């Protein structure tokens, strides 16, 4: 099992959810996060004062998937999230040692 975690632009969330549903991924976790990378921050004007916004709003999408689905999940997220502009985001794939469904006690792939 793997945990696929993607940090994306917020307006791309629905596109990613639809792309993942099409390949059979029905469960994701979504978090609102802030961060920066190459996109850096930007300057904003508020009530006549200029200030720097260092951390930009992003969305983090996590999906626990079977090993054989990892490449399809990464491809679906990459395609759905891409705008071609800086700040499209990143995808991380991490090993997932164990998954447990609390309600039934199922473990491993059965819990996904």
C-alpha cells in the first residue's frame, strides 16, 4: 500500500476528485494548507498598506491506494492539476505500512 499526497491549487480540487473517481478511488482526505515553493509569495495591498503574503493557500489531497494503482493515481492527479503555470503543486508517494478500518477491524488492502 502507498499513501499518495498531493499539494495543489484550491480551484483544481473538483477536477482531481472527478479524475480519481473515474479510476475507482472513492476515498480521499482533503485539508486546507498554506505553503510556498518556487512560487514564493506575493505582495498585496490592504487598506492602503502593502504587505507580503509569504504562505499561499493550497489544498492537500491524501489517498491510500493499492500498490498496483499508484501510477494511475499519480497520472490522474498530474493531468487534472496541471495548469502549466508555476505553483501547480507537488505529488508525494510514501509507503503505507498498515491501514485499519475502525468500524470493522479490517486491515491492509481490505481496509482501503
